[in-house]
């Protein structure tokens, strides 16, 4: 009796699995659009089938074709899935978003992180702790300022902002994440110019550095020029000649004086 009941349960489980697979396949097929099934006055464009985090290497499961009215697409959009597969997302992309070329980088060799580094820029990794790393709130795609602290010859602390609006490429060995929760990391990789890289290495050699998290919507604040008031020089007038009359009785004398 027990064996018969077990056999029935196995058969029911298999039947339910087949039914679930058929339903899922039918739903996926209904979501996919091909050039053959597209409407006459519509064109196909590649969109995100799911969220694509920054630094993710794009695979087929991330993509789908979507019908849009003809003539409404911006420049740089993809119309073929093969054109996007294998590229690396340089920004976070939300589900359903139309994919454009400027938000992806070619991944020819090396790690995916190398594809995220912009032209003429460098990736520099700095060691951090929970304080330097802003309590674990640094995530790929954030922007930070870099503060340097050192002591002068009189042992007085000197603190200055040496770099501003520096992009965070990766935290530890993660260049892509869908999480927004703070994570304590040991290293942060920043994108900067070669000159900025020299600055941060010099600052770490002379003292310590601190990262400060920026608002992503904030622009660099340009300091206002200091206005200095210059006093006009006092002009001295040249002395003028004048005369004074001295009268003594009937005798009158004129004497010249200078003022």
C-alpha cells in the first residue's frame, strides 16, 4: 500500500513539473518577438529583460526584442541581440530600458573592470577600513572626494581636499552589485587621470587619506575669486609759490613763500 502511494506521488510530481515547464515556455514564447512576427509599421529594438548592474557582462538572458513604432528610436540603439552580447555595462540599467551603445563597452580581453576604465584614465586601488570607506556605504558607481592628512615641520595637522568627484569602479573584487546595503570592504578601486593617481599615491606616502561620499547630483563647486581692494596712492600736489606783503610804516616789502 505504501509503495503504491509513493508511486502515485511520483507520477503526480512529474505531471506537475511538466505542466509548469509548459506554462513557463508558453509565457516566454509570448514575450519574445521576432522579425517574422513583428507588425508591418513597427521595428524591433533590444531592451533589458532584467536589471543589468554596472560592470555586468551582458548575456542572452539579459536581453529581449521589443516592438516600437517606426522612426522613434534615438541614435545608437541596438536592433540585434548579437550586437550587445559580450559587452560590459558601464552604468546600471533597469528592466525594460532601451539599450544604447554609449552605455556599453567592448570586452576584448582581461577582466571586465578593464572595460569600465574610460579612455586616458587609470584604475587605482586604495586600501580602506570602515572609516576610510565611509562605513561600507561605497558602491560601484558612486563618486567620492579624497582628503589628505599630514603633519608639517611643527607637527601641526594639515588637511586638504586633493581630488574631487572621483568615480568608484569597484569595491574589493566586485564591480557590479544589485545590493544597496552597506558592506565593509578592504579595498576600493577608483578611476582617475595619471596625474591624479600620482597625487593620491604621494598623499598616502606622506600621511593618510579619507574618502567622502558625494551626492551623485552635485556638481563641483568652483571657489569664487577673492576680491581684494587696492587703495589708490595719495597724490601730493606740487608746492605753489605765493607772496606776503610786509608793511613797516611807509616801507612795503613782498616776500615769496612756498606752500
